[in-house]
């Protein structure tokens, strides 16, 4: 399973990369705005910086909502770096844009996916990744993990090549459950990645080992 960080914060991206576990990055307009990155030139510069830090795929989202605007923006984003994957929302125009970009061999990440039907359409259109949002479904009392299981199952049945990129991850159990479900990728906020590595028994065990070492060497 690939690990992506869901962030536009360069320090977080660097720190996650230094852990040696990072396979890529996803961003979205809200995450860019949170970092104060505005204006198309600054946004492009920021994507370049992210691509310099990380070796894997970097999702860059279009702002246009119409087909022509999406493909224009998608091609400009793809020109930034070969690592860029164009993130396109699951709409009618979005599907058309995904088909167009797939025919041009520009990889896409179909985002804002909340149903199995949407995931089937994304795969049929040739999306490289499909991003079902687990946390936002959980937020409205719908089990987001069930959606991941269903999509993985259907993609396996029909040998769709689209990779399942589980998004809107809120806590470590989402990551573990995605691994069990066979999701190809999880994209997680930095604090959720680090939450995976902590265990109180590790801390207690290390403290005891070091105390015994100090006793033996005093
Ligand atoms: C995925 O690509 C999105 O950027 C992200 O996972 C959305 O997560 P949120 O629901 O925490 O905003």
C-alpha cells in the first residue's frame, strides 16, 4: 500500500519524506489556501517545490468546473513536472476531462468520490486514481470504509487498472482498515501518519531498557 501525505505544508512534506515512508502527495485548493498560497503563478511555484521534495506522484487540482477549462488547466498543470497527477472532480465535465487527459496519457486523480457508481465511472473514463472520501462520509453517519471495500472488490472483479486512493483519512484505524480492504493508496494528514508510530508500551519499554543500561554502567 502506498502512503501519500495530504498536505501543502512544505515542512510537513519534508518531515514525512525524511521518515522514508512517503510515496506521494495530494493537495487540494483548501490545503493550498491554508498555507496562504494564492494566484496561479505562486501555486505553480509551490507545486514545483513539492515535486523537488518528494519522488512520487503529486496531485494538483484544477479550479475550473467546465470541460474546456479543466483540460486547459490540466495540461498546464501536467507541464509543471512529470510527477504531477491532475486532480479532477467527479462531475459530468470532470469525467469528460478525465477521458480526454487519459487519451493524452496525462494521469488523473478523480476526486470527491462518494459512491460506488461514481467510482465505476471514474475507472471507465480512465482515471489513474480514484479518491473516495472516507472521513466526510463518516461525518454524515455513513460508513466510509464500506465504500472502500466495495470499490476494491468491483475493480478486482473487472480488472480495472484505476488505483483506489483512500482520502479524507481522519485517524490511524482508517489507515489500518484501508490496508485490510486492499486500497492501493492512503493519503493522510501528517498527524495521522505520526499517530501510527506511537505506542505506550514502546515508550515504557525504551525507558526501562535505558534505565537498566544506566544502572549497569554507573
Ligand atoms: C484528498 O485528496 C483530499 O485532499 C482530502 O483527503 C480531503 O480530506 P478532508 O475531508 O479531511 O478535507
